[in-house]
């Protein structure tokens, strides 16, 4: 009888510990796939919202819009990382903390101010040339081709 009480107690403690571990992992926010690691020389170039159409370093560049934890983005992120080595003109923008509009209507050809950009979906890649959006890519295959 004494051994069964101890065994039952230990089993209860193990179950509680397992529940805590599972809960912590479920509540943990997904990590930003384009976060710059501290110990690696390579850096992802992030761009601020106000500079989406006004980058002082390049006249022609791409901006990849993504969201941490988004399944569609996760499918494209690896392809973006693979093609990244040849692009110094690729910038990353996490849409989680943006003030940009979201919606289905986005006439990118008339956009001259970053505040007029509408995030139709993520992932999304825009090509900026001379402070105007030249093209927008939405499908994973199109994004990959644009970056090749």
C-alpha cells in the first residue's frame, strides 16, 4: 500500500511536469525566421516602414513582407533564404508591428507614399525602382523566380 501511494505521487508529479512543459511550448511565440543571429557574420537587412519606398542605399531593391508563425510564409522562407546569397538588395519587413493597411484592393502602380501600401497577403514581395513599386509578387513560385 505504501509503495503504491509513492508510485501514484511520483506519477502525478510527472504528469504535472509534462503538462507544464507542453503548455509552455504551446504558448511560446514563434521565433522570427529573419532575426539576425548574434554569432554569425551574415545579417538580414530589415527595412523600416517609413523607408519601404525610400531606401537611401539602393535605387532598385526588393522588400519581402512576412509574418512570424504564418504557414504560407514558412513555406516560402526557406526558398528566400536559399536565394539570398546573391542579393544585397533584398530587405525584410515583418508585418506584425505595421501601421500599413490590409485588404484585397492594392493598385501598386499608383503608390508613391509608403502609407498607401496595402498588404494584400503574406508572403508578399515588392520590387521597388526609383521610389515606386515596379511589381508585386504573391505566389510562392513567383517570389522564388523573382529572386533567382
